[in-house]
């Protein structure tokens, strides 16, 4: 039996690592970078859409308030016309 047990042997890097393994690692790294770039772009687009939607909803709220005020003014005008007749 050898004196080295599986628990005491340390992991080491073999120099005979194949070119295919290195190429695979490089390809996986590039794929991760591409995926992260695409995810960041999607997030940026969603943030841009959310900002534009909030602008539209803000404008819509102002228009609704304006419409309420316009209806109230129209109601007062109609009441005055009805009293004059």
C-alpha cells in the first residue's frame, strides 16, 4: 500500500491538459459574457419602457384631472343657461 491516502493527496494541475479542454473553457467563458451582455441589454430596454410608461401614466392623470375640471365648468355653464331661460 502506498503511504498517500485519498484524503491527504492534494489536487494538482496536470500539464497534459488537452487543447480541447482549454478550448471548451474559453468557449464557455465567452458564452457567459455574451449571455450577461444580452441580459444587461434586456434590462436596459425594460427600464426604458418602464420610464416611458410612467411618463404616459403621469400625463394621463393630468388629463383626467383636466377633464373633471372641464366637466364641472360645463355643468356650471349649463346651470346658468337653464336659469336664464
